C-alpha cells in the first residue's frame, strides 16, 4: 500500500476526535505526497460534494488479533465482533471516512483538498480517495444494528461567556459539536473528574454532570 497523501486536521491527539466522520464539521486539508501531486489525478473531482477517504490507523497498529472489541458507546463493557464495528483495532489497520469536499486549491506544492467532517488525527496517512456516489452509496432503508440504540445520545454543552470570547467563532461552533458528542470513554461517569481536550490551538478543560458538559478552563497554545 502506498501513502498518497496526508490530512491536516486540528486534532493533535486522539482524545476528542469524533467517533464517526460527519458528526462535527471539523475542517481538514488533504495534501498529496510528491509522486501524486499531478492535478490531472483530480480532474473532475470538484463535481462531487463528498469523498470517501481510505486511510491507515497509523497510531493504532497491533500485532495481535482480537475477534472482539468493546465499543465505547456501549459503555466499554459489552463485546462485539470486530467486523461488526468500526474500531481502529483491526487485522489490517485501515479506516474509511466520508467527508464533504469544500474546494480544490492549487498551490506551489500541488493540489490541496479542503474538506469538512473529518474524524482523523493530524498527519494521518491517506491510502486512497474515491468519490461518494449517492446513486450507489446512499441506502435510506439501511439499518444501524446496535449503533442505533445510542444514535440520539448528546450532551448539553455550557461554555462561560468569558471563555467563549477567547475562541474564534468558526472554531467555537465546531467545539460545541465535538463536545456535545461526549468525547469521554463511555465507562467513565465521574462528575468530579476534569477532562482535557486539545482542538487546534485550544486546550479545554471540562467536567460532566447529569447530562451537562461544562467547560471550566481554556488555554491557548501557539503551534
């Protein structure tokens, strides 16, 4: 398998990354490796609204194979077959995400794809890109198995005005989306615990009690 590109995202650590693509409008930039920077390879791509990204779970490679995993949304205490989940811990560490294509930019270093809805760590290797085809890829009658039981789960997010004022509006909207999806492991529910999440240049601290996530502190890092 050849790495054709890498994606740049605001996530520099795994904690806080949405569990699926499209759950939050996280921006991303797909920058191609030197052998694949030919604009002809992208001819016609701007006609598609969404793209499939096939990528490598480069930070989750394991030598041992486990036939079952514990999906976080099920509380981390129920086992499901690995092939019935989207867990990163797979025999081949390959992931699949659907993102919205916003625009194609031509730069001195080759074409750059600007996308939204990313659920990938910054620097994740991209193995292939394919267009999303509504006529073949959209199945309104599809069922979601055990994932449907937690599909509507969301937290109410409260961010004090003094903290909101320090966050750029375009980042604030995405941060609300990410936090409402509850980035905590589902088996942790200690109202006294303070969690820390990095997004772009922001380091946020928060706690969760009775379905409400409250941001308690914010630090701004220079990256």
